[in-house]
């Protein structure tokens, strides 16, 4: 495998992840600290799933995405709606179903953190020649695909 040092690379990746986390969390209000880890996971996943979908997400879809029961999902959603983190509306495509979205305040928090990270990444990549930008991006996408594929259950591989 040549001079590749997986331990050093792992440490570098962890440091990058910590730096991104710290940069983003520095732009997030302290009030988000009042949510549990499970609630933050749900909030983050709803954001990811509704970022480009103005209609929101239905409860059963969210439960499947989080790999938790619909009952547990419903209970956590109810708590987050009461706390003002989520909005629940009648689904546009099915009047009997409810659609979930983040509150406007939480949407803005995510939007601001993402814009800040995008700005930092743009400044970083602008320092590189175009061919290095392309190769770096390709390596990151390749690593991400490999890790995603490796995370699949054995029966799906």
C-alpha cells in the first residue's frame, strides 16, 4: 500500500470533522443545547430531508429514515412541536396525513451555519489550481461513496 498511513489519515479526518463541528456549532445559538442527542438527530434529519422539499416530510417516512418505531417518532415529534422546534401541517398530497417541517427559526440556524461553511470551503478551494480542486473533490466523493457502501447491511452488499 505504499507510504499510506491509515492511522494518520483517520486522525486527520477526525480533526477535520471536529473543526467543521466547532465552526458550525459556534454559529448555533446556545438554546439548541436544550435538546437531547436523539432530538437533535431528528431535527438534523428533518432538515436534510426537507431542505429542497417545501412540502415537509410525513411521520412514517421520518420513522423509517431514523430507523425507530412510528410510536417513538410520534412521541418525539409531539415534544418538538410543543417546544416550537417543528411545525406540523396537513400534507398537501393527502389531507389525512400530517407533514413536518422545522420551525423558521431552526431553518435559519441551519441556513446560516451552512452558508458559513460554504464560504470557508470556497475560500479554501480558491487557493488551489482547478485540477487540484477537481481531484480533491473526486477523492472526497470517492471516500464518501466507499464509506456509504461499507455502511450497508451485508444482505444489501
